[in-house]
C-alpha cells in the first residue's frame, strides 16, 4: 500500500529579485548604513559608507566587524567591500542591491550560515505592488503545503513500522536514523553545490566562460576547472603545468587570497595586468612559456619573494619591478634580456639569488656589487665585457668587488657600427645594381638596401621600369624629371640616400663649439621641402631631423635600421646569391654580406668565381652556425646562442672578419669556462689572437690547475702553450 501514497504537486512561482528593495536605503548623497546578520546568525557585520557632499574626495568606507570573522577572513571581507564600493563610486555605477547580494553570497559561502538577513540601520518601508504581494502570498502558501506534505509522509511511514510488531521500536529507530543520515547527506550535497555555484558566479562576473574557452588550447575546460576549484576552496597555492594553455584567465584578479601561482610549461604569451591584483602573491613561476611582454604594474606585488620567468622570450624588465622590495629569488635565464635596470639592484636589497644565464646582457649595474644578501649571481653565456671572465671565475666576492670599483673601460664591448658599415657603400659603384639620374647628377644604388629601408622609394623605382644595361651589370632610371628646380631635387635625393645608408641626415645641428647653427630663410624653406617629401616617402625619422635642424623641439623616433634590414633576411626577392651549407640553401644579398664582413666584401669584389656565381658552397661550417652568421649580418644580433655551436661561431666570426660578433662571442665563451674545456679554449684564443679570451683561459687554468691538469685537453695541449700558463701563473703569484 506504499504505492497508494498521495503525490503532492507544488506549483513553481516566479518571484522578482528580492534585493531590489534595498536600493531605497541609498540616500541622495550616496550614504548608507546596513547590518548583515541577526540573533540567530553566526556573525553580525555592519557596513557604513559616508561620502563627502562635494564628491571631490574618495568615498570614506568604514567596515565595522563586531565578531565572528577574524584573521584572513576579516581581511578578505574588507577587500571585497572596498573593491565593490570603490569600483562603483568611481565609475558612477554603484548599485546597493547588487552590493547586498554580493555580501550575502560571500558570508554564506564562508560560514555556511543560511540564516543571514539584511537589516538597514534606518528602516525604509518598501511598498509592494499588487503583483509582488500576490507572489509573496503564493510563495508562503507553497512553503506551508510542502511542510504539510512532508509531515503526512513521515506519519504514514511510522504507522507502517508500528504494524510489524516485535521489533517495532528498533525498526522505528533505524528508520529515523537512516532518514536523518540521508537528510544530512542531501543537505551537505546541496550546500556544497550551492557553494560551487556561488563561487562560479563570483568568478565569472563580467567574464564570458565560453569565449574564454576559445582562447585556450587542449583541454580548456579542465584548465578552467582547476581555477574554479581553487577559487571555491580559497586555495592559497595553485599549480597547473603542461596544460598547453595560451592565456591566464582575466578573473585571476579575484584570487586575492593566493600566495603562490605556478603555470609552467604552457603556451602563455603575455602576463595580464589582472594578475597584479593578487597583492598577497609571494611566489610566481611562469617558466617554460612563450612570454614576450612584461607589462608595468608588477610593483603592486609588494609581497613577491620569488619570480621565475626563465625559458621565455622576454627582452627586458618593467621599470616598477624595483618596487618589489621583498624579492629574494630572480630567475630569468634563457630569455633575450639586454638591459638590467640600476633601480632593481638599488631597491631590491633582499635579493639573494639572481640567474641571468643565456641572455644578451652586455652590462651589469655596478649597484649589484652592494647587494649585501646576494648568495649567487649566475651570468654565464652573456656578452658581458665589463667583467673580465677571469674575475668572474674567481667567485662571487671578486665580482661584487669589481662592480663596486667599476669605471667604464674602452675595452668594454664595442658599440654597434651597423649603419656605418652600410655607409661605406653610399654612392659606391661596387655591387651597385641601379643608377638613378636626378637632374644632372647620377647616384649608384643597391636595390636590396632601398627595398629594406624605404619601400615607397623602391615601389616608385620599380614602377618606372628601369632600363637594364648588361655592359655595366646595372639598370638605369630617371626620377623627378617633371619637377621644377632639378638641383633642389638632386640635393633632396642626396639627403634621402645618406639617411637610408647611414641612418643619419648628414648635417650638424651645432658647430664645433657647441653653439646651435641658425639657418637663413632659403635654408629653412629647403628644410620644409625636405620634411614634406620625406614624409611622403614614409621616412618620418628623417622628417623629424629636419624639424630639429630648424631648431624646433622634437622627439626623434628610435632607429628602425636593424628592423628594416631584418625584413629582407632570408627573403628570396632581390637575393643575388645563395649559400649552400650541408644541403640547405640560404638566399642572401651580396651587398648586405659585403657590408658586414670584410672577408666576403673582398671575395665579392674580386675576380674569384664566387663574385659572380649564383650558388656559393660553404664547406667549413655547420648549417646552424652559418645561419647565425647571416642573422648577425642582417640584424646585428643572434637570437639564440646555444652551447653546441658557440665555439664554432666564435671561430667563424674571426675567420669572416666580423669583429663585433667576435667580441660578443669572446665574452660568452669566457664566462663559460670549466675544467674540461679551458685548455681547448686557450689553444683557440692563442691561435686566433683573442687577447681577452686568452687571459681569461690562462687565469682559469692557473686557478684550478690541480683539476685542469687531469683533463684530456691539457694532456694533449702543445708544450709551448703549457709554458705560457706556467709563466703567467708565476707572474700573477699563483701556484701551479
């Protein structure tokens, strides 16, 4: 007869948002005073907001927690209140009803107390509409009906147990215990589910989850689920490695409770500014990603102690990293960093460990020498010339002392002469493939350089169909033939070519005594003409130089010379020679290689067959090393220097007569000396007349002689070279 039990049905009633009524407690000036909780609640919390009448100052927010929330929970609640009120008032979009709902959700989530109610300090009577009154009545009737049905079912089940006799009392106890257990499980499950849903609502506030999934590769749902779980559990630590995710979700700003975040071996390409709102973060590990951008704002992470961004593509530090004064561990190896800020080493006095290996640093701030707590300073595989390798190998104390005593030395890494080397080809007939006629003057050009530096001029020349002259292996074209005053146009074109080849305008702004040169009226008019025409050709930096020439205050844009030449690196268009290395073919431009390598300039300008051959084989170098040489020729840089090719690149840069690259590689190799390779590197340094590397190798061997003499390289070393080590050691007072 259990199946004869009545089935109660409950009608679902749509009820309007119950929080709307609290909006009336916000007065015209923006003040309100409310209490969350009550006699049966775990906590009572009062929130009072006062706003200056003139609205010029920030709203004064007073949070008075009477009891119940302590420690971190108290801080969290205060942060949520301040964030909600500040954001709303500053954006003139504060809604008291939404604020009340957010507070109740948070308190219910943190305490599990369903008895919260909101009590305005000043009671405001809210007049309900007829529809609202009907809805309220239906809701109360529905609740009464549910209670009655539940009582009726329980009574019938107890009656059934009574009819069985004998074990009636025991059966009744078992039944009641089982019912209570199921109720507890259901309640616990519902509460847990409500907590999860409430956490997700707060987490995805103003964030579209579906749109976010499209930005994440692989198992995007699983990646987000880990964030959701951490948020729901209020975990202070979150680790998600090898998830192949591309982004850090923007809702990371809501993880204010987090102290440690590890997202290693993903595909993250940028650090979002929202991450900087996790102000209690102490350990941040984003190693083995694809991060290039390091935006400003990291200074807000005032509690940060460890920052690991190794194995990325970062080129520099944000200026405000110096504000992370509690930073102890800075791991930035295997990046593309070129500059280490003086402010970082001056302000971050707690630094104990700095790893900058495998970067492109040429200088280390002398202030690093004054870091009193520093225990390790790792600088291997950097082109640092200011610290002699022999000093680096003496240990940390010697390096710090040198930095404290440092004074600039002419022997430091030579500056880039990138544009000056191309300037040697200005108006040179060697390797020129175009003659431009302007008025009565002829100009010899190299189309590859014109294509890279001024695409508009290159397009103009091509549109005029230059006439090919096989006798001189060049083409001829006439420019500006329809313009008046051909001499003025010829002078303008000379300035343009000077800028294209040398990155400079070709004039001085001050005389030898440092006095600014004042132009007369015709000269000023000509500068205006140059500015207008240069702008038409897309040469905005040259146009800025003309303003400076007229004594107009202007910020000269940064040079794009390297980026311009990089645009034709391994570009087939206009390539007139192909190097064949280990079965690979690399298209190049003779004019670029000749400008950067004295050896290749001689070869291409001679009567050797390579001067005219379309394909030039290379037998003495590996493909990877020769490609690094080409990259340096076009960009004045090598994107990645790896241990496997570093020695070969050092030797080849010397053979191909590229002195700046040789100086860089000498420094990189010098910082990488060890017991096994020192003797071999010394032989290379002596053979190719690398004085700095020779001195560093000798000092390293002499300082570690007991270990080096057992290596195979030392046993096989030429006797004369061994004697050089012994003589130098005696000169320096070292025992060998």
